[in-house]
């Protein structure tokens, strides 16, 4: 039995109400909530001795459309409200706050100079019959307070209060108030859909700070339809440690599905903590989120059941923002230190336009990590948030472990040097390299330090990134390492146009696109246009290798890119980075340079053994041959 109207016009229809009560019978029905459900709000705004105008659903029933006759009738009603109330008196209207109703009520009273507050009634979606689906529209209260008219004053006050005990948030306009109400209505609709059925697909939402409106938590709802229901496995919350939200297990949909399946719950909510927000610890987060996340619980969960809060090691992790700024080219960015699952600390560069992607990453030296751990223990004793900004070193760039490559795609790009063959000569003879895209500088710096005869030209379009790399990631220029502040397209075009053009043994592209609408985020499409690839070819030695970091989710576009590359570089290897979208492309000019997989692995092992020699500073965790085991020839 569905008692909900088909449209708002039904509220003003005698036939609708006759049928409603015929179907309903003699059972009591409180559409917008019973007294017990509304008393907290009523007692907040109404005192026993006050004369207040109280409206429960009347405005909704009268304002069924925006026809002239209807609007005139509503104007008369609201004018009478204003006439009978004294200054300081309130019109308290319980409503579903549909768009046309909110527009009319807010517009009328704000023009009269009244203070306008919209207050969401807590737990309104529970006011339904057990045999019927949840009522998906939340209930609001309009609290319109009459002010004494001030001639010539244009002051208008708009406030929103999301909870009965919450602080009201002042908004700048009626339009912004309507938008905020609409967001809460959409959230309530989402909750009702999640309650009715599982498996809606990828569902995510932000919970914002009630005072500032800034995002505080990002929630992902993950259902596991294959999990067999039992009393204790309906629902759980997983708090992602700070700084680990970019990892595949937490940051990608497939990773979250795997996490949910291994946790063994019908529904798992993953919660990412936002940078720039302060968190006291797991207990305070649980207290803050408990009521809100229960609105996302699945149907069939026993009442009063405890919902477990899970995490990695029961900790919320550590995130220390070391530096933040805004670049005219790259936009807002932050440099932050986070703790990894191996207790090492890592420094990351994040562009806030794509906050879940690590742009550059470097491991901190153990002494810096040790100081951070000591600070954290000290903070706990002082009961101070563990993510309070702190400079880990007087000279921040000196705390970087330059022998360690964090990014898997950088490791694969280094492994691609095995295609140059003869590792011993690679270390003893000049190696000319061009790297387009500096970031934190980890990739060119690694080559510089491990290949003593290398000479590297790095091209970076954004001068701010050179400053970041130098100050925060231990990067420095030398006689063998030069940075050119230029557009990579223009720089290569200029080189290719010279009569005595330079020749590089290795050319690497690790440059991101600033256009989020494209299906390819690395590199920008212009870098793989065939005319430009011909210019790249012209500055590569005949036996050289062109290595490209490709991040492309559009399969059709990716096929087109590979076809274009093959037309210029007939020999093309592809190495997919597990758990990431990245694919590393190794391009060479001559098909006869082709190596069988066994030969490729032998070359990688030989290069690795050479680099493992004393004084090379090679990290023992790198196995270059592993980087090339899954290479495929296109």
C-alpha cells in the first residue's frame, strides 16, 4: 500500500485525502513526525508562555503549485502570520521543504526583514510504517523570527541548523540556503535507497564540518552480496589511516571491494580523513560518526546492534602538512609527511585538484622517522592532535632517502634502462637523458646518483615545482643535472629544429595533464600526437629507448595512442603496474632490437647486479627483473 502522493498537487485534493484515510483506516498517522519525534525541536524554539504561530504541514498542503491563484492565497496566509506576531515572535513551520515551498517561504520573510532559519528534524526517515519503505524526504522546520523593520536596511539573515543540538551555520544568500537544503534531501534519498537494496554500485559522499562547511570525511559504501548474512556481520565502518587513502586497497573501487570481502561484512563503509582537519583519535572519530553512519545501515540489521569500527592496527595514522601553496599553473598543492604500513615515513606532493593521487613521493631517512615517532608519543602524552604541523628537519630536503624510489612506475622506468644492453658500459660510458616532468625530482635524481656518467636535462613547465623539489625533496642541480623551465612540447620542438640537434640515449615522459575531463591523465594528448612523436624520434639515438608513463582509462583512446606510437617506434613493450592505472611503455626504433623475455630478464639482472656493487647506494628491495617479468610486446 503506497500512501505517498504522486505529486505535490495531491496535497490540495479532497479526493486524495478521502482515499488516503480509506486506505489508512483508523490507525493514527503522523506524516511529519509525532510529538515525541518533534518535541526536542519544539521545546528549543517555543516557551510555554509565548504565542507562536505553529504550522505542521499546512503551508505544504496549501502551496501545491506556483499558479497565480495559489500564490495569492499563500501570500494572504503569510501576511496574516506577520500581522498576528509581535516583534521577536516566531513562525515555526514543519515542512518537507520542497523547492517551490522553500523559495516562497524564504523569499517572503527575508523581504520582510525577518531572520530565516531552516532546521532539519533529526531521524525523520524513521517515521514510517514497518510494512512500508522508508519515507525518503527529510522533514525540516522553518523558524522565521520577526524583526523590527529598519528603514533603508538591506540586512538579510539566513541560517541552517542540521541537528537539534547543533550550532546554526550562517549562509550568504537564499540561493545558498536552498542549495544546502537540497544537499540534505539528496542525502536522505540516498540513505533510503541504500536501506531498501544493496548493490547500488559505487556510492560515495562527503561529510562536512558543521562550522566551516569544509569536507571532513569521505565515505564509500561497499556491499558484498556474496557474504552470507549472520547476526554479527551486517555492517562495519573502516577508518582509513591518514595518508593511506591513495593506496590501491583504499583508493580504488576494486581495492575497496577486496577489502570488504576480506572483512566479511554485508556492507562496509570506508572513511577517509581529510587533510587540513584535526582528529583527536579513533574514539573521538567514532563518537563523531556513529549517529551519521547508522543512517547508511542496510535493511535487516537487528536493532541496538553494535557496529564495529575497524582500522589498520586500530590507529588513525599520521599526516603532517609541511608546506602548502598555490601555483598559477598547477593550482593548490600540499607537501605532507605520512606514516606507511612499515612504520617508515614518506613525504608526498599532492595536487589538490586531484587529491587522491600522489604526484611525487620520497621516503624519509630513519632519523627523521624516529624524530616523528618521538613527537607523536609526546603529543599523545599532552593529548594534542598527532597531525599538528611540525618541521621534521631544520633543512627539510636533507631528510630524504635519495637511494629509495617509492613509485612503482618509476621503478619500472629505471628497469627499462636494461633495454640499452651491456650494463657495465652503461655505468662507465656517458648516458644522455631527457626527462620531461620534474615533480619532486625523484626520478632524475635517482639516475644522477646511480649512473655516474649520466648527464640529465629535466624539463618542467612550472617553476613552483622546481622550488618544491629543491626545498622539500632533496633535489639539486649540478654539472650533470640541469633543469629547464619550459613547456616540454616547446622544448623538444626547439631541439628538433636545430641543425646540430642533440641526441639522447634515453627520453622519459612523466608529465600529467591538467584537464580532468580527458580520459587520459598522463601525458597530455599533445605529447603523443604523431607529428610530435616524430620530433621525439629525431633527438633519440638509434639504439636509444623512449620511456613513457601512460595513465589512460579510456580503452579506445589508449588503443589509439598505442597505434600512433607503433607507427613511429616499431618496437613497443608495455609494462602494466599492478593495482594502478599506470602502464609504462618502452619504445625503440628498430624491430631487430627486440629481446625475448628471457633475454630481457637477463639484462635486468645484470644491471641490478652492477648497481648492487658497494658504494652505489642501491636499495636491496629493488629487483629490476621483477619489474620486467610481465612486459608484453605490442
